[in-house]
């Protein structure tokens, strides 16, 4: 068993897959396919972190908060990559305060800021969802996977 699996309770491919649940929102939002303020937009925003929490509550890793923060950080990578891919159609914005910079330098600065913002956003989503998971794991009992004791007769 790898150190990551022992600490986080999931394999790395599973962690990436959980983070990837949030990736469609990036494309659908950046391309204005799903308008903000709709039920679908809310489900795309809240659904994946709820899935992360559910997975942690089901699996009960030794460090649920850390597990979800890692998933959130991986989501931040998906978010940053998505924003870069869809830059021209969604984020390629004018920055009047940076008008004195060469266009290439301005774009590089804005893209770098978008990457940092995406990584921070992903980590913060992980922190919030991780906090929810920790609170719920203290309130909800762990599922029991014990085998029935067949040495004693049933009542």
C-alpha cells in the first residue's frame, strides 16, 4: 500500500477522478453554456464537493480533512488548466489598469494571476468541504463492516 493511500485513504487515480467531477463546470461556465444563477449552475458548483464529502464519509480515511484538501487542490489544477484552455472565449479580458504594459506582458500577467486564483480557489473549496466532512464524520456513525458472529446462536 502506498504512503498516499495509507494517509489519504484513496489511490491517486481515485483522488484525481474525484477532483475531475468538478471539471465540467469549468468548461460549461467559461463557455457560458450554463448561465450563473440557475439550478444547473448551483448543482455543478456544489455537487462535486458534496460527492467528495460523501466519498470520505463512506471510506473513512485516517485524515479526512487532508484528503479533501488534496482533492480540492487537484480541482484547482483542473480549474487553472480549464481557464487557460478557454481563455480567449471567456477570460481574455481587458485590464485598464495594465494598459501601459505590452499586450504580451499584460496577457502573461493576467494568465498567471488566473492560475494562482484557480489554485487558491480549489484549495479553499477543499478546505470548506474538508471542514464539513470532519464535522459530519463526528456526528454520523461509521458504517459497520463486521462479519456476523456465527459462534453464538441467534436469539
